[in-house]
């Protein structure tokens, strides 16, 4: 808990979110994301609590791929969301709902800021100009989660437990499905559709910072 409070304080200090002692939230009613449906795709990702000696398996299921208005996120996202308004010219934002289960023996903290939609789905004209950095590569703009997160858009999951979350991406070209994953690690194809297993009354909204090149 103390680490999360420190992270939140640092985020406030640099003006990434508008803070009054807590992270911004967004109501489920405002987003109107559907509930119910079946798994659309899945993959198992590995996390490690000790730098790679023990590998913790985390089955990750894509349960929702939807387009929805981004106005509420822009209104609540603080300084980090100011630039998102320019994306509205391309239509609704892209929402990917996931369910992640910790099937290992140790605590798991998967970082989701490296999850990309393939740049092939970027709208025409975004391969250059002021919006290029949103699409090449196409990392998530924000994380919607039940518990507070950090700039890496991390989920904390205890052994045997599961978390649901929604990653928010820029508007993309019209297509029946997306290719989504982590560069040089995995890529899966998921169709549009589906819904969340449950939806909290309010989501924690955390703007994501793109991972640094290695």
C-alpha cells in the first residue's frame, strides 16, 4: 500500500493526473461497456518476483474488444489526457477488456503498458505528423482497473486470484478483429465483441507511460 501511495504522489507531483489525494475514477455508466460474453482469445504470460529465477504463469483472457466514446476519459484523465482530444477526429477509442489469473505460487505484478495493438490498424495519415507517437507503436493510453495502479499500468494479483481490467487505445481503422500482444513475445488475434465478466461502479483511471526501449 505504501508503494502505491508513493507512486500516486509522484504522479501528482509531475502533473500526470489531477489529484486530490487519490487517482481519478470513471463511472461504468459513463463508459457503457457491455457485460457478459465469452472469451475472445487467450495467452499465458510469465511474470517473475525475483528477476527471472521463478516464472509465475498468468493466463490472460481477452474478454472484450469494443469501440466507445473517449470523452469521459479525456475529461477525467488530467494533464496526460489533454493530447487525447486530438484523436477524436478518428472516431471512438478502442477498449480491450482482459481477465488475468495468477496460477503460480508467488505474487504477480504483470505490467500492461507494453501491450500493443499492431500499427497496421492505425488510421490512414498517422504514419507521420503530430499524432504519430500514438500509433507507431500503439501502446495503451490508459488502464481502467478496480485497484489503483501506476504509470506502468501494473495489476497486482495474489496466487490463485484474478483481476479484470480494461486497456484503452486510440481509435483504429475499421476491421473485424485486431492483432494484439507484446513485441517479440506474443501476438494474438481477437475479434471485436464480447463483454466484461463484471463491471465495478467506478473504475480507477491510470494514464499509461510507454515502456522504455531496451
